[in-house]
């Protein structure tokens, strides 16, 4: 059985970038629904119930056909959001060390990386995610799809579904993305690179 991860901060700790109201809705309602529906999909499949989420998502083609879509959507939602909560911290943290060096090597400087990542986030049509991958490339996926489906563990993921920002920013995704940069926990993102 999968469970909703506990957060290392309070819902209101990201204000004004992300309000307590939207954090509570996003975590306790949206993410909880993904967990509940994932568990329901796996309820009668003892062979798969106790597998790690990464293994489930990397073997969607081996799952029973009647649950593979539910696992893709809800398992993807659980995995993606579990990462999303980890890579944020109140007030953000400074980017330095190997990750900064690799970003600078690939994009010339952090500002150019930020510009390209932001452009990718704003370019996602409808609902989806934008990712920083271990080779420092930027990728996007629709819905709750994830690079983990292909065995690639992302370093950073930004949720650009409207549920992530609509209460605070209405239809102004650019304002949400700009504010989100202020709460990124680069220390955690860098440690994910070290462990990749």
C-alpha cells in the first residue's frame, strides 16, 4: 500500500510564492487521490502490490491491461508529486558545486538555464511537467507521465497542471513559474545528481 508522504514543512511555509491554501489542496486532496486510486488499482494484483513505485512505472507494459492506465496516471501522479515536495524548501537554497558547474557548462550560465526551463514550462500544452534530467537536459511530459517511465530518474520536476497554481495565480502560469524559483531546494536537487 502506498501512502501520502509527510512534508518537511508546513503548508504555509512557501507563502507568498505558493499559498497555504493551494499547498493543502494540492497535497492533501490531489496527491491523496492519486495514492488512493493507485492502491485501488493494485488491490487484486498481489504480484505487483509491494513493488516500488519506480518498478511499477518502468513495467507498465507488463501490468495487467485492465490496470495499466490507472497505474500510469495515478502511479505517475504519486511519483511526480513525491519528488515535487522534496525539491522545495521555505526560502529556497543556493545552487553551487558540481550541479552548478554542469548547468553552466551546458547553458553558459544559470540565467540561460532558467530561461530555457521556464520557456519549457510555459510551453507545456494543457497539463504536464517540466524536468531537469541527470545530464542537465530539460524535458517535458504530458499529464502525469515522467522520465522514470524510461528509467531516467529526474533531478527536479515542476508541476504545471492548473491545480498547482490556479488558486493563487488564476491563468497566469508565468507568474507561478517565476515565484516557484524562489522555493527550489537546490541542495536536494544537487544531492540527487550525486546519487544518480
